[in-house]
């Protein structure tokens, strides 16, 4: 399986932004819950890490077109 960084580098900025926004929407949905199951807590951690990776990739692409 390809490294996440490699997969990010092959996507365009618009695609990365769309994924980032989708993850943000999911985080807002989870935030509405009174409490989270262990699976949901894990999902939040995974989403936050992915969002950071996406943001870094977007910033790199905008800095070095």
C-alpha cells in the first residue's frame, strides 16, 4: 500500500480541500454527541491526524506549485 504522503502528493489542491472539509463536517457531527464510544473516540483521533496531513499537503502545494 502507498504511503499517505505519496497519495496526498498525487491529488490536486481542490480535492485535498474537499476531503479536509468532509472531515471537518464529520468532526462537527461527532462533537454534537453527548459522549463518544471508544470507536468514535478513535475515529476523532484518526480524522484529526488526516486533517493535519491534508493541511500540510495543501500548504506545500500552494507554496511550490
